[in-house]
């Protein structure tokens, strides 16, 4: 084939034209017709996004669900602040990492503070951990749940598990009878509580040594490790194990809603921090500090406060969770008896009262090293 | 004129060539650069301090590396032993039935690896397909077969089966029947034919199949997570943990670089030992 000067010139001009279009195209784009949310599963479901898309026809609404908080945060750190408008993570990550690193920005208090009034009592204060240390509102709480451990109540009674608390997993009788759900940041916190330590206070050498012993004992007694809650529930229902370390309404609810109500999330009756031994997670949905922001981001945050949508978020595919908006009768009345039983509504209030707020683990780096070394065996 | 054509062609291909080269090399270079950064940083504007490699040595990561390479080696050897007779039959005996087997094996690839492995979990677990039926029919019961090292190797063999089988079939089909018959005529035993004719002449297929299965298995973690219940922690798992829960990108990068170096040198060594052009159909 001959390659003429004319063809060469055409190729060069074409290439240059395309290169010039890139930056130009950006300048003309209007981002108020776009909204991208990076979230835990649920906010990306059709039940939630469908009505929002109908209300904003012509807008492009995209959602992607992450598999862990740090996974999603890595995306923002890797430069995707330009892509996302909202991010939905557990509150310590928002407060300790996203806000100080300017990856998220404060919300409009005038617009969002009134919504706290209709939330459950735990949140209506308003919920203090939704605010940064400088007093700014950094996200809206919605889904939450006590998160400690899960047992099969046919094998271990609820009362016994609540009384024995975390020590259940150090009991020699439990060797090879429990699994570890490897949500690592949770396990680190829970192993501290098992060893009667406060995970939210800095730890000295002796403390680290205690933690090392607890981690070794728990990993040594475990029959299986997995980060898949379905695999873990399956093993629990089939009798491979009788309990699993780290779990809560979030992990037990899908099994319970399927009829396996012997799968029950447990919150210990007592523990080392202010007499409490359980921990509760609370998600915050925050506005990403996108240099080219979309006004639809705050519209969406307001939209998910609506009773129908709050219910859809609560019972989206995958896992089922209480929502802070259940303090509003209009939201609460949307739940039937089976749904309330799946999220253990009967004991939710008392479990919350026995739970600590999930906070930043002070000596996370040192504990994480010891934890992973113990996991390696 | 021809030289002029070639220069012009090269010049106009240059931008695309650069983009391709950059998109292949850039991610690896970024990983390499991150691996020498101080711990817990999220950009490259820091003085290199190589501390991640120190952590790697002091924190016992060699065990995870050894487990990953060990299970990969065991599964590769098993795969070779299992696939050889089948590949031989597909190349030399089955004729049209080969197509049926090929389609059957390829179809499994259409289903995601995690779903296939979860199918095995449901089959092998206590109260699963096997133990559950046995208990219902005979009253006998046994502990499930999951959550140990042999089951991880089984998972690797199952998942990477096609990656060994097809290169072996290709390799064996390159062995001329004449050579095998000549060897027999000259008094070689079946074993000698296998050792001195089949193996050396199908070496390119063996090397490609072994490399593919080994490299993929060394970087695999679904098998150890789903079937093995993380009875052992493999290096891919450690890399994921370092990048996510550890929020230590330099450590994750250093672990990745070590794995890339080990597997890369094995691949280069393996490929340099055989004539790959022959299996690609060139040079004949």
C-alpha cells in the first residue's frame, strides 16, 4: 500500500483535532444534569434510583456499589473526586479520613438540619458524629445497625450469648465451632473488646501484647475465615459452625428474612468501655468535593428522606437494615411484621443502648499489623 | 520510495504506539514507584525510603508468598498429570469427539469463577449436596470437605483446567506420528516413546500450559477464600488487604512487585527454553 503525503497530513490533522476537542468539550459540559453516587449496595438499586430518574428526566444518574469503605475511599484518593458527587461510607471513615483530606465537603445546614427532627431518638439530637470537629455537617445518616457477633440460637441460646459476650470466642468448647467474617477493621475493634480493651484509646506496649494474644486465640479457634456474608450464613445454617465473629443485623437479616430466624445478631450485655461491649455502625452519605459539582447531589440526599425511598433503601437487595428515618410514623408504617423481625426490631433499641459508636481505632496501624500476622498463623 | 513509505507509516503510527506502550507500562511503573515510597502515603511526591520492602521481610509475608507459590506448583503438577491423557486422546484418538469435549470445557468459562466455586461449596459443605444426601439416605454423616489446603488445590485444578488442557492438545498434535512409529520400529518401549519423543516434541505446549496455570494460580485468591475458608492466607489476599483495610499503598505495591518479579522471571526462563514460534504456527 502506498502512503501519500496527503494521507499523512490528514492523519496528523485528524489527530490534532481530536486532541483539541478533549479540553474544549469539558468547558461546555453542564454537570447539573449528572449525578454519580459511590455507595454501599442499596442506593444503587432500581427502587431507589428509578423514582429519582423519573423526577429528573434528562439527567444521567449513575451509581456504583463498593465492597468495603476503604475500597471506595481508594477511588477518591486515586483522583475520582472528579467523577463522583456523593459517597456513602461508615461515619468514622468520613470523619477521620475523607473530611480532613478535603475529599468531601460540608452540607448546607439550613437545608438538612430539619430532617434530623423526624429521626429516631438516637439520631434526632442531631447525631453528633454527623458533624466534623469544626462543627460542619459532613453527611446525612440513614442506615445503621448493631454489629457484634451472630449465633445460631438452636445451638447457643440468645441469653447465654448475650451474657457470655465476647468471651464466648475464647471458650475452649467453641474451638472449631465458629467462623471469622474478615471485615478486618471491625475484627480489630471486636478483638480489643474481647480482651477487655478500649479500641478507641491509644494502646501501649502491654496493650499491644494483650491484643496479640487475643487475636492469636481467636484465629486459632476459628474453623473458617471468609469475607462473604452469604457463605458465612450458609455455614451457620448448615451446622458447619454455630456462631461467627463480627456480624450484626446487616449480615443476619438476609438469612432471617429468608425464614432462618435461628440466625440472630447478638449484642453483649456488658463490656469494657463504659460498661458497653457492642458496637453500632452508622452510614453517612456525604457530598464529594468535586471541583465541578452537580446540584443534583444535595437534591438526591433530600430525596432519600422521603418515606417510600427511605423504606426502599432499608430493604434494598442484599442486606436489610434499619434506617434513622423510622422515627417518623410515615416511614415506620411501611414495614410489615416479617421485615421488622428480619432487622430484629424487637431488641433494636436495647441493643443500641448497649452499643458504642463505631469510631476511629486509635492505634489502628499497629493493631492491623498484629492482626494480619495472627491471621497468617 | 519503499523506505519513504515505511518512515511515513512509522511516523503516523507513532502516537498510537506511544499510547499503547504507555498504557501498558504506566500502571506497572506507578506500582513500582509506590513500592519505594514511605508508608501510608497516597501520592508519589515523597522521598523514596524502601521501607515497605523492610516490612515485607520482617512481618512474615514470605509465608503467604510460599503458600501461593506452593499451591500453584502443586496444582500445576496435578493439572499436567490429569490433562496429559485427555489431551493425548483429544489430539490423536478422539477425532470428532474432540469438538464435544472442547465445547464442554469452554462452556464452563462462560460462568463466573466465583459462582462455580460457590457451587462447589454447596456441594461439599456439611449438609450440602453430598453429605446431606448421604445422611438422608443412609444416616451416616461426616464433616464437610471444605476449609483446608487440599481443597484449595482442588479449586485451583478445577478453575485452571482449560488453561492447561488446550495448550497441551496443541503441543501433542505437533508430534509427528511418523516419529513415534519410527521409534517403535527401532525397538523403543512405550515409556521410551513417551520420554524421548512425545515429551520433548510437545514441550512448547507443556511450557505454555504450565506457565498459564502456574501464573494464574499464584495470583488467585477466590479458591482460598471460598473453598479454603482462608485456611492459609495467599499473597494476593495480602496485597488486597494492604491496599484496602491497611490503607498502605506502598506495602501493597511492594508485595505486588515481589510477586511480579518472581513470576516474571519464571515466565522468561520458561519461554526461553522452548521454541514458542513452533506452537504459534510460525517458523515451520
